[in-house]
């Protein structure tokens, strides 16, 4: 059965919001597991506007503690509480966030009805944040003015799809189905060994999405995001603000395109646009000149990564 892999953009602006754009937030849905990545101011309103159910979010990942990436968090937690949440919420974050939340809850006399599990980032090296039978999420360090992490969402390899006709005609024992799904060859009752490729129709390629939050242009991230089907990279400035990009540890749209090209990404989404660009066309043009498969993040839009069947060569 087809499995969902979607990225929905809730905020595409950088530090200053505009009347059209909100600060950073994205909702990732992998096989009905919902992850909120960053939570700029107004994120809960954006969730409502685009009809996402906030209580389905069990994991919130905060890339860094610049306000445009987490000032919406306390409001969201408070609404989850008011809506009767009891389920544990997992927060993945740089050091300091628990203190910030505790003090706001204390002075607003809010005793959350649900537990929060805090998971502090490793700011030096990649770290496995979440794993289940379907997928895994990793963080990796980024090069920004303050400690900052990016994230990779990766599907685990899916089972091989059994060719029912072939399996029935060769009378493959039921006990061998597990081995077939794992990609192994099977032995029939008469001792004949049948290669896996003859009995399966291949399997879908594991998909991945990488989120490069605020960062200066730095190709050392390639090792973490290589071959992502979908890559988000910040593109705060156009070429005209190259110097400003460097001093503020941000990237230009062209640099985002260079990262996508070197990472051999399938598709690039650029975002975190400076409020000075009313029209993001110039940013898109500059990124496109480096990487043709680029789109400019559009709030309310969901980008899905399609399943792709890989068929094994039959010997
Ligand atoms: Zn930012
Ligand atoms: Zn920042």
C-alpha cells in the first residue's frame, strides 16, 4: 500500500514576517507520523488555517533558538493543553529550551496536562533522534551564528513486493514469504533455488527529506544530506546581499542551489526569505541557475515525494 511522505510549508519568512509570509515552520508526515519542524510565531494559526490537527503532532524539532524558529512554541503547547491533550510530546532542541518553557508556564500559572520529553541536540555530530519500523530522523550540525541543527527524515527499506502469480505457479511454501519480502532467494520443496527477482516485483525506493535550517554556505553538510529526494535549504538573500549573508551566517538562493546540486538532491525547496524581497522571483531565478529542480516555498502548499518502484534485474 502506498505510504505518505509529505512536507507542508507553514512559514517561509526569515526573522521579520511580512503580511504574506510567516516565520519558519513545516509539518512533515511520513506514514501518518507527524513531525513539526521549527515553530515560528503564528505556527498554531497556520496549522488551523490549513486544517492540520495539532494533536496529531507528537514530535517537535527546533533547529535553533533564534526567535523566528521557536517563538510560536509556548502558544502551541498552551493550545494543545487547552484542547485536552494527555499524550506525551517529544521536543528535540538545543540546550536552554526547557528553561524557557518552564519559566513561561510558571508565570502564566499553566500546569500542562501532558508530559513533555526533552531531547537535547548533539551540536557536534549527527544524532539519531527517532526511529521506528518505518522511518528514522537524524539531526546534524549546521554553521550558524548560534548552535543550530538540520534534520534528515528517512524511510527504512520497504519489503519486496511478492509476485503472487509466480509464487502460486511455483508453489512456493508460505513459510518462505518472509524471506522473499526481505529480498532473499528461496528453496522449493524439491530443492530448487529460485532467485528473489523471479518471485518479486521489486520494491519502492526508500525516500528522504532533508531540512537545512539557518546556515552560512557550507558544503560540509553534503555528507549528511547526500541524495535526498527532497531538500529544503534556506535562501535568505539574493546575490545583491552576498556580504550580508556572510556576516549574518545565512545563505543566498544561488548558494542553496549549489548545495542541492552537489548533494544530488531530487528537488530543492528554498525558503527563509528576507522580508526585503516582496517578490521571491529573483531568489528563485538565482537558485534555478544552479539547480533546475528548484521551487520557492509557498505557505499552505504540501510537497509530496512520490513512491518509485525499483525492479531488480533478473539474472
Ligand atoms: Zn531564522
Ligand atoms: Zn537563525
